[in-house]
């Protein structure tokens, strides 16, 4: 490195080590050295002359030194410190102006206008595309809290970082080629973390509601969340059954149109048994899939005694669909006047939904096992048949 680069690096190291607020966990010497290293990484893979290389190295060294005295406008302060020091060292005015321009472009929102500014802008946020992104980002979150700038929760910080990374673009060719893919990985990981944080927040809210002085809200939340989970599980079970139905329907269609017509040929008689086995398992799978999704509707009637004794669940359509509107309206009014009857009906609704789910998932497990076994046996049968052909 040129002597001026060594002198500047030593000067900035001393300044940041001795004068920087210890609460600066991000804008510190480690960050400066990280940006300097990233700048050198891009320089080594670019066609730059000695002067431009020097400009970028010096800009990287001085770009955050102004944080010592003016955190709110540290880019401008850094440019002034760099200019004063470099003039004292006899550096050329034209070179100093280039360095100042590179330092000022590191300010958030400022767009680079030339190759040198592209490089320093990318190097300043090189951690976006590095493995240590989460660690460096957390240092900035803690710094903002410690210096009194702003306090973010981890979920808020994750959401803000996700927005920043999605809107960010690297400018230099090297950065685009080597850092973009890792940046996309970091975005994906933040999205996953965000989903986990949302789930945790929902659990915390539910827990807080349960501790709330008003138990009614907590009870309502428990019923609402549990019912939502039951319905979601039921949808998943129906989707799985429909997948099996669709797959096996396609298999039978192909078999009927392509395979079975060829069995009349004596040369294909060795395929009859494997085909029967194949179709048998396919039909069994379809039947079980239909059974898993087949609705079970009850009688649809209730008596006044059932309502008076709180034996009927008016929240399930299968208990009232044959009743008249007047009878159902009377029964509902009776239930709504009795809070415990409402809770009892909701409890029954959840319980019987759970029973239905258990039957669905047990049947689905058997169906998938039969389908898997059928595929294995059928393939083995065809292999044996072709072996003896």
C-alpha cells in the first residue's frame, strides 16, 4: 500500500480507538476495517489505476471517522476530517475531492454517479451479501438503542431490514456477481424468521389475554384459535385426500386407455397379473380417499326438551337443518340467554370436530400406506413379469 494509505489507516485507528463512544457497536473500527477489506476485494477484481485505487482505499478508511463528533451527519464530518488530514500530508487537491465525493456517497439515499462511487457504496454495505449479515445487523440495532437514536424490537428490526434488502441493489459488476446470491439467501432467512416471530407474537398475545383481568376475552380467544386450527387441519386432510384421488384417477385413465387394451395380445399375457395388482391397489386407494372426505350428516332435528336440557349443539348444522326457522330462532334465543350453554355448545363443537379429524387422519394414513405399498408391489410384479417374459 502507498505510504499515505498506511498513515491514514494508523490515524483513523487511533481516532476511533481513543475517541469513539463505546456504545458505537456498529460504526466503529471493526466496521471501517470491514469496509476497507471489501473495497480491496472489489479493487482486486477490477481494472483500476493506482490513483483510483488509492482514492477508494482512503475513502474506505475515512468514511466513518466523523461519527466521533457528529453521528447525525457523519459523512460530511468524515469528508472534512479526511480533507484536513490529507492536505497536511501534502496530498493532491484533485485526489482529495474524489475521496470526499466517495465518502459523501455512502450516505443513505445518495446514488453513485461513477465507478469509484459505485465501488465504495457497495463496500459500505457488503455485509448485505455476506454470511455475517445477521450479526452485523444486530450490532447496528443495539447501537441505535444505546445511543438513544431509536429502539427496535427484533421483529420490527427484521421487518425493516427485509424492506431495506429488498429495495437495495448493488452497483458494481463484482458485487452483483459475487454478493447478490448471498443477499437473496439472507432475505429468504429473514422471511422465515419473520414468520417465526409472528407466530411467537401471536402466542404471546394469547398468553397475555389469558392473564387479562377479563376472562371472557381469554375464553373467546381460546375457542377462536382452537376452532381455526381444527378447520385448517380439516382442510389439509381434504387436500391430501384430493391429491390421492386425482393421482389415482389419472393412473386408472392411463391404464384403461393404454395398458389394458394391449392385454388381449398373447405376447402380453405376462402383464395381466401385475396390471390387476396395480389396478386393485389404485381402486382401494380411491375408495379410502373418498371415505376420508365423505361427509357424515346427522338427523337434523331436535326437541324443546333437548334445548331445555342443553343436549343439542345448535352451532352444528347437522342438528337443525330439518327444523323450521321459527323453531331454530327460538332455540338460539334460549341458548344466547345462557352463557354456559353457549360455552358448552362450543366445547361440543370442538370435541366432535376433533373426533372427525382423528378419523380422517387415521384413514388418510392407511390410504397413503396402501398407496405406497401398492406402488412398490406393482413395480416389483411388473419387473418379475418382464423377467419371465
